[in-house]
C-alpha cells in the first residue's frame, strides 16, 4: 500500500499530466473503470494500475504490469477529475500511421482540422464510435490525442475508433488517393447537408469554432456543406456539428442496405 504522496510512482503520474511528459515517456493516464476496461479491450496495455480500496466500489480485473494500492489521500493527488471511482491506470499508447491504414469499401471518415480543445476531440470520438465511423483523422493537431480530458469526454471511445494525426497536406493526399469524397463544413458556396450524398466513401471535414475551415481544405473539397441555422445562433459546437452530419450519413447508408 502506497501511503506517501511523495512516492516516486505517484509523483510521476502527476508529471504525466503534462503532454510533454506523456510524449517523452510514451505513457498516458486513463482514469475510471469503464475507460480503463475499454482501453484494454482495444489492445492498450496497462503499465501500472492504481487502486484506492477506500474509494473503489467496483472490482476491476485487467492484465497489468504492476498493481498498486494507494490511500485516498494519495489517490486524490493523482486523480484529475472529481467523483473518481478510485481506479487509475498508466497505459502505453498506440499510435498508427495514416499511410498504413487501409479502410474498407466506402468508408466514413471524420476529419478535424486544428482541433484545440481535448473535450471536443473526445466528444467527436464518442460520436464516431456510436456511428460506426471507420476513422477519425486530426489534421494539423493542436492538442494531445490522448489528453486525459479527451479520454474522459470520449468515455473511453477514443480507444475504439482508428485515430490518426497528420498534416493537412498528408490527409488530403491520402483521401484523394483512396477516392474518398471530401465534404467540408463551410459557410460559402455550400449545399444543405441533407442534400449531400454520403452513401459512398466520404470524409466529413470540420474546422475550429474560432476560425472555421482553412482555405487549403476549401480548395481541396469536392463539395461544401452547411447546417442551416434557424435561430440567432450562427454556428454549432464542432462536436455537435460532427454528430449531426455523421448521423445523417449513417441514415443514408442504412437506406441503401
């Protein structure tokens, strides 16, 4: 039982709260029973599993390299969210190259350009999992793919959908080479998203709420799409936008079966 907040393993978990440490150590933090179990189910390896018997109300059985029990005071130092269930794992991430990805016929791809907020990334990953999207590509990323807040917002779904990070140039080239239609969410020269044909291989591309999609993607698009606004709001949160358009694609594809 670890009882000291100054334990080396505990202090290292705190350091892993920084993206630079996660990159240099090639480790990520996964907190919560559901998230940890989903990560393991998707092939991620638990390096260390921390369990706080005073807090944990549910047992967890996963393979791990090291199991450590800790006091509530120690766990509180490591935990990054409120209302934790007393389970936290240091895990080994899996990164893949987009060039090694060979999607099935007529794939449904979600592309996020320069996503900045990990919560938005996590929410989009949750949508991608629910919709059965084939992959999510982060173009010119400004956030850590496995930021703890992204993992939390995805409820562990960030582990279940193929996730790639690359430059916009690389992403556009890959989409073109794989004959995937590019639909950019853009305000100008756009068609209503309900009029777009998502039944064939396609990529739904979204930019940041602050600046929207870049001109590079506008130029690369086969078509621009828009979600009409009927109130005073002029835009939607990027994760909401992704859900609306992605599930329209799912609806169209179901009708083709």
